[in-house]
C-alpha cells in the first residue's frame, strides 16, 4: 500500500477511536446508577414490569459497552500494526489484505478468505 493510503486509513482509525472512547464514556456515566435502582431492590418505588425493563436495559447497555470495548481493542491493534509495519497483512495467513477491504474496514486483520473460514468454522 502507498504511504498516503495508510496515512488516510490511520486518520480514519484515530477518528473512530475517539468516537468509540466517547461512546464508552457515555456507558460508564450511565453505570453510575446504583445497583438497587436497576435491580429493583426498592420494591415500593417501581412495579415489577418497570424493574424488569430497567434490568433488561442495563443488560443491553452492558452488552453494547462490551462490543464498543472490543471495537476499541481492534482499532488499537490496527494502529499498532501501522506503527510496526505489518498493517495490511493478514495475521492468519500472511497474505496482503485487499485495499478495498481495508478501506471498508480499516481495523480488519484478516483477509477475506481467512475471515470467511473463521465465520464458517
């Protein structure tokens, strides 16, 4: 890949990293609710259905936060590969990753063939 292409992809990864960090910070702010508020220990305040909705909402937020943290880790690994000169090389087979794939998913660490094998396994 051309250095200019990698520079543009690095900039894209850095912007996405900042966005994901903001998303995680928002989840962490919402985590400040007390356990009794989301678990329904205060039986006089909420109806059971409200307690169930709050619990479901909290579990959904935790799942989304986990996904955001996984995405951040992928971005950080891609930025590290740029720094060490291995960006654009499949971590499984060592073949180059198609530029079109990297443009669509700059954090990709597998070529299309290896990703398909992973998904079909």
